[in-house]
C-alpha cells in the first residue's frame, strides 16, 4: 500500500467548515451573473428526485445559494430549449443527477462499465432495445409514454419493456436525456443531442476518474477519501489510484479521524463574507452524505420520506436550516393554497428562532405564499417567540 503523503496544511474544524461552505456556495456574495448554470457547473452535479413539497430538489438547490431566482429561470437554465444546444444531461452520478454537458466525456468510464455489466434489475425483452433506438431515430425525441408506455401496471417499479430498453440505452450512452416535459424524461439519440466535440468515449478510466475526483474536491472544498468517492459514487480504490495526480493537496483537519484533501484554490484565500440563511433540500450536496454532515456540523440528519409515518422523528421531508454557517434546526414543510405550512419544526435552542423564521418567510415568498402557519414546534416553549418573529417578518 502506498504511504499517505504528509499534510501540507493543518486546518481547525471551524476553518474546514468555512472552506466547505464557501466551496458549496453558502459563504460570500452569490455569483448571480453566472446564475443557475454557474451553480450547476461549480457543484458538478445536482441531484434529481420526484418529491415535490415546496419545489423539486433541483429547484431548491440554486434557490438555497442564489435566493429567490425565478423558478422558470431555473428550468430554462437546465433543460434544452428548441434549437439551443443542451446545457446539461441526466446521468448516474451521486444518484440520478443533472450534470454539466461539458462533463459528458468524463463519464465514459461509467458508460463502459454499464455496457459490460452482466445483470440488471429489470428483464429486457427480446428486440426491445433495437426497437426503441429505431423509434428515436425515425421519430425524434420521445418520452417513455411515446415509446409505448413507462409501466406495465400502476406499481412504480413495474417498468414496461420499452422503458427498460430506453433506460438501458441511456446507461450505455446511446440515448441521452437533455430535456423534460412535465417532469417526464425526453429521450433522444446521443449522436443527435450531444455536441459533436463532446460525443466520444476516448478518455480512459484514469483520466475520467482524475477529473471527477478533482471536481469533487473543488465542490467540497475539503474532504476525506470517502467524501471524494461519494460525490460521484466511485470506489475508494479508484480515488486512491488518481488522487496523487488530481491536483488536490493533503491536509489534516482538527477532529477528523481520517486523512483529507483540499482544493488548493480554497486554501489560497481565507473564506470570508456573509453566510446564507436558508432551508436546504435533504438532497443538497452540502448535506447529502450523513457521515460528512455529522463530522462537519455535528448534525445528524436522515430523510424520512421512506420511513413509516409512525416512526418518523422530524417529518416526511424535513429540511435542515442553515444559518451563520451552522445547521440550526429542521422544518417539515407543506403548502395549502398560498400558505406555507410548517408541519413540524425542530430548533437548536432559542438562538435559532430568528434564523428559522427568516428562512421560512423567504421560502414562502419564493413559492408565492403570503402566509406561514406553524403546526408543531418540538420545543413548546419556543413556539411563542417563533410565532412573534414570523409575525414581524410577514408584516
């Protein structure tokens, strides 16, 4: 085993946290000129999910960094429109993610791996793959419904043969999704949708992995081997193989039991500026990895949407509240008409009250709600102060 290099820098826990916050876009002035597309390029991956409470996660992620950016502008920044070249594509990264279109060549290693994979979760009917490709070639971009139906029954997992085939083609890289219609993927042939300069699998695995580890390090600011591997869901040994040539530098972080690497640009300038106060999607890259979130913020968070209702602690879609560079509480939101409903609020003490109130009111305005109603506060003695803060903010 290759010995680990000596750390070039020692960071306190607070310094590391500020580096992380700046790298993720939560410390300092937001880059409004590059907007949503800039957020996507910098993060390198924006996770997609079907859950929509306040908004879908891919909308919440730029909102958390930029503030009340128009929701139509968010969609326009992601998806292909008319004759314009695509801005992003959907593929498997941390999970199902939107990825900057210029990163298409760097996922060649994953496309190759999928092509050689012998087993799949869904059985592919004979001839279905070729039929799907033929339809796309002759009819142009299509949804799974257009191709013959997404499901055989009402069960979410019971895909039709056409859906199995087109998703297989997407994983192989023969088909791509660069557009959505009413949240439905629109599939097209990669040879038609991906710019010709990017449409290749010429990069070997090492070059692909080196790029993705470098991007993960830039987006994280500072991270352990496990953090870097988790960002695009690569293997730890794949990180080991390329870390020395990734451009990241070894550092030691106070309280971290594992070695870490940092983006040298993040170390060059001390992180300063105003902290964002905002609600976070549970799928936000700042908090999507539980062990890292606990290590950096001392905050344990779990998405409970798939937990039986009676076993939930914080709620169906509890959103962490970020303020002053700390995670200070949780809000489980809902909407009723033009009222944002806080079904359940957890506060990290009295000092969290103003920040949670601010985050709720700003989120309400973004989704065109004019009122906020609180149903439950885990600390009953803080309900009165929170209600008073909300009243002042809404006045």
